[in-house]
């Protein structure tokens, strides 16, 4: 990998040359030889790996979709074909070499183990599909560590900061990026596991005792945690930055979080978003700013991004709306090429130097319609209409009268052949006029999702917290499909 400071200042022309070179080497020396899936794909499509000279030639490769990798009941080990694995060759060729030369051979075997042997693993969070494993070798873990420090560097985070990691312990990018990044930077950190592990009250005590300047959260849990802290009159005045991972952050939620932090004594807190995906094995940070959005700074020595028209698959121009497509160029372990993320970058990809910080690495525009955190759910037929369930998030997360909420899809009388029903459970913020609230919310749901709510059911905050699994689930259950399968 390259030096981040140098890379951040390199003219884009030089960055692209480096990417062309790395892509050529990656396809020729790793993918074509050792990736069972892509090696077959190249042969099946009669693509000569030597013809891929640079990122313009990526278009000759077919796309890879989530379902190409995800295990199925018929083929539970599909994901293994995406792992760069010269194992057979290592034993045959290098095992032999090791015998020939006690020192040289041993070093070579150690190098190969460092490069290729899977030592760490993350899983995608499929809600209906089976979770897909993505493996890291030791060499890959160096990339993960480096990506964590780059993300923190973008967020202007230093080793003087004190850090509390509130992501749940899980085989997921969010927790481990925070852990490895902070560790590599020598930051004093408490990797708590969140309320699910240490308990919400103990976590609040830790905030008052350690006085962290930076903390990381899953957005829904953060909102809950800060509200509880306000109720208890806690002092969180040390906090300067909060950054989120794990899911999309609706802009209205950022404002609610800032307001709660003000009540806890923390002024001018920056609430920052990250974009990441298990498939890319790293996360990227949004350039920090109080009110403008400058996009996510990517790592061009590790990956190449394209943006395409999601219908035709054709590339779109710089700054134009398109689906984000990811290609690994310097990884071992699991590596995917031209992976269709399903995420739409509204403002596209940007190659101009960042107007906020001057970094020259390519940026993905801030406004990403993230579908991947709930891809299987994002478009669902309810009452015969295709509903974009993502639209519930900005509406309800930003609504001033809503403290907590959950959407449930069910069948009338629990009969699989009866009508679909869609119910909103809501804990209102303070005393509200319930009738006018119901009328308002029904109209807004119809406007934003094109379906009408069957019912609005009022709940207390503790009831909803339990229903959402806020303290027990990895991510709270915002949208629940209780319709029986036929
Ligand atoms: Zn920037």
C-alpha cells in the first residue's frame, strides 16, 4: 500500500496511472492464477488477462452480484471460489522449496502464509439470505489497520483523542475497523461492545469517567443512548466528534443527535458518517464539516470505483448519479471485481481535489441511497404495490414528534391469503395531539412510500425499546415482516 499523506496529495493523473498498474498486476498475478471463480469467468468469456491494461478495460469484465457469492443450500461453499488461494500450489511447489533450502525456503513459506492464509473473517448481515463470509490474510489485516487510520485521519482524529467504541462485538467491519484503526494510531480506547455487552448504564458511567473526545455508534442505538443520558442528567461535555457506522444516517437524525449532545453539555459536536461494505473489506470517512457535504474519501491504492447506470450497466460521467461498483486491486483473501453494490451515489464519483481538505483521492458523493443494509427488504410488495422501505427511515427518524418507531408488515388475521397490513408502532415525543399526529403521519407515509398505513399503535418508549431489540440485537429491528410465507 502507498503512503496516505503522499497519496492524498498526488495529482489524479498519477493516481490513475498507479491504479492501472496495480489492476494489471492484480489480475495477471493473483486473480487469473489463484481465484477459482474469476479464473473460470475469464476463461469462459475468452478474456485474455493481458488485455486488461487499465481501469478503462474493466468494462470487458462481467459484473459480480451479491447472489454470485452468497451461499445457498445447494452450494453452501460458493464464497470459497472468491478467495485467492494458491494452496495446492503452495504445498506442491513451495513445500518442496522449503526442503531444499532451510533458510530461504522457510522465509518463502512464511511470506506465502502472511500473504494468503486466512486469519480473520467478517460476515455480511443478510436478513433473509445466508450470511456470506469474507476472509482476510495477515497482509489484508495490514490493509484493514491502515484503512482504519486513514478514516480517522480524514476525521482529524489524533492519538491525543480518547475514544469509546460502542459498536457491538461482532464479525463486522464497523467494530474491527474502529478497533484496528485506533490500535494502529496508539489511541487510548475503550472497545466496549456497546450497551448490549456492558449495559447502557455502565456505558454512560464510562463516558463520564473516561471523558472521551470521540465515540462511534450504530445510529439507532446512539439516539437511544443519548436520550437516556439526558433523562439521567449526565455530563458528556468532553465529546467533540461522533461517527456512525453500520447503517445509513438520515440527515434529520444528525440534527437530533447534535441537539441531545448540547443538552449533555457538548458544544459544536461533529456528527460524521462512514460508508463501508463487507465486500470491500474497508470503510471510508466523510470529509468533516458542520453543514456541507463533501463526500467520502476513498483509498485508490486498494480499490477502483466505477459508477454506472443501474439499468443499462453503462458507465456514467463524473459527478453523475449512478450505482457504485467496486473492484479490489490489492487484496488477498476474498476479493471481488466489478461488484454491484446496489448503492446509488446521487452526486456520483468526484475526481477534483476536495474543496474542504484538498485531498486528491477520488470521492464518492455524500448522498448515497444505501440499499445494502437491508437489500433483501428494500423493495417489497405490500398490498400489491412495490414499496421502497428505505423511505420510512428519513421520514420517521427526522419527524419531530417521533421518539421511537417500528414498522410491521403482517397479514390480516395472520392468514397468508388475506390482505397485507402495514402497522406503525410509535412512541411519541412528549405530549402530542394524537389524532392530528395520526392524520399527519398517515398522509406523509402515503406521500413517501405510496402505501397507506393500516394502523398507528401508540407504545411507551420502554415497550418499543424491547420490541426493537435495542439492547439485545446487533442492529435494532426497525422494519419487521411478519407475513407468513406461503
Ligand atoms: Zn475532504
